[in-house]
C-alpha cells in the first residue's frame, strides 16, 4: 500500500517526502519491485542529459562503433557508485550532504557545499543550452531567446506543487520514454551495422592509441558519472520505506539496487543509441567531423532521406533537457538542506539555480556566437568532472565506516572496487582538465 504524507506541499522537497511510499514486505517480489521503482528513473535522467550528447556524437562520428564499450564501462561504474548512495540513504537514513556535514568540520563541509553548488549550476547550464537549442531546431527560435524562455520552467515547478512525488516520477518516466522511442525510430530509419555494434562492445586498449579517442573517452566518463546524482540518490531512495529492522533494510537495498540497475540500464541504451546513430549516420558516410549537436540535426535529414529523423532528434533533445530540470531542482534542494540545514520553497530554489545558469549561457552565446553551443556543453562537463572527486571520496568513506553503516558496511571487494574507480575517475578527469587548458 502507498502512504503519502498529508503535510507535503511540493514534490521537490526531500525532507517532506521521506517515507512517502510504504512497501509491504508481504507482497510478491514483482509487486514490491514495481512500487519501489522510481528513484532510479530520476537518477537515470542525469545520465542522458544534453551534456552526454556532445561526447557521444563526437565519439560515434569520429570513431564509429569502436568506443561503444567506453559507454558501457562508464555506465557500470555509475551503477556501482549509485549503489553506494542508496545503501547510505537506506541504512543511515541520511543523504550524502547531511552525512558529510555531520562528519567533517565546518570549513570542509562548506567547501564541499560550494563545489556541489557549482556542479548543480554547470549541469543546469547544459540543460539550458540543450532546451534552447531544441527550441531553435524545432521552432526556429533564436538561441538567445530560447535561453531566456527556459527560465519559464519555474512555472512548471509551481504547477506541480502538491501533486506528489509519484506524479513527478511518472512525468519523468514519460519524458524518458519519449527520448527512447525517438532514438529507436531514428535507428530504424538509419539502419546501423549490427556487426559493428557487437565489435564495438568488446573492450580494446588499441582504441586509445589515438589521443583524440582517449580525450573523447574521458569526456564520456566525465559526462556519465555526475556529482549531483550522488547527493540526490541518497536522499530520494528514502521515499521508499519497508521497515527499520535489518531484514527490512536488506530487502530495501536489494529492491533499490534492482531499480537502479534497471533504470541506468535504460540510460545506457539511450547513450549507446546516440553513439550508434552518429556512427551509422555520419562515420559510415564519411562525415567524421560532426561533433556539434546542431550539425548532427542538420545532416540527419539528407542522410536518412526524411525530415522525420531530424524532428525526432530535436524532440528527444527537448525531452532530455526538460527532464533534467526536475532532477536538478531536487538535487539542489538536497544539497542546500543537507549542507546548510536551510529550507526554502522549491520554486525559489529553482529560480535561483536557473538564473545562475542563464547568465553564463547567455554570455557564452552572445560573445562566442550561436555555433558555440557544442563547446559550451563540453566545458560544462569539464566543470562537472572537476567536482566529482569531492563527492565520491566522502561517499566511499561513509559507506565503509561501521559507525555509520553497522552491519551494512561495504564489503571489502565492493569498497576496493569503489576506491579503484575513484582513482581512475580522478586521474581521468585531471587529464581532461589539463587537456582542456592546454597543459598536456
């Protein structure tokens, strides 16, 4: 049965939705899985936002299917890290931001909050640019005006006041379905090489012999694992409650892990579809220099032989940017409440975040031109990459601490794998940053 809190006033306020869905342990497994599903979907949105499009399109157009395995491995790394997040939320009953504030001294905690807020703004910049570009491609709206129009999504947030967390999850599911269906239809129209896809799934070190391939691969990794998702997941997983006993928590971890793996599996399919589409439409036809989303949109029609393919591409881009808007709002609320113990109305939080994103997006487009969207999107992913280690490190420390997790402390193999991922991601992101500023 569901148990919605009668005091909830907004679907975006984490402190007001904890325990909003009760999972009866007596139900059949498949029914418990259905009722537990939802948090993973909200997390998966961050793995298919406009920032991912630029790296996937560049990888597919320049190197065909050969970097497809990088998308798969990056998604598996994301699943592992998100599993740590859900374990922290379910067992400790705290999100990563609040647990970090309680563990570290104020100076460190405040610095972590600043880094987390920068990540939220960088993510929102990508959403602004993605939605604005979609409006330009579909409706012919000039890019600067499209950026301004994205500020109206605060009205959507207000319209969802009091509608309930499950309603939000249903809306996001609809947007994800839109993205998936659009890419499925585009792949049918283009007709990718199945043999090439299967070959691209096989990891090979030789794929990184080209420096550009290594650069793009690190970009895919940086765009896939996002810091705000780590804070977000540890909070919203608490909307599902099945009891406080050890068996109940163990059951909740199992159900949440299935939800996460399934949802991020969908995100993996979308990211793989973007790369496969670029490989089949551009690399296979000799258009290996397509690295910009707008160029990809323009070239799809003559290659596919129908304007419908381009329309589907633009619609998927719009759905991608808009779905990320909702999760960005919740993540911002989680971070503010957790690190500062400060609560403000959710629409105010959305207005602050979107305003801070609009300014750099507008400045970038007005000073660099409308064709600079691709570069701005990549830069936003570089900023996100720089913040990632500051979220992963405390996550691993907290979930490996018996004082916090008790009997649910991360097993040695899980903790060791997480630390290896932390070192690999940190090294890769550092290399990407040095490449971006021209030091290597």
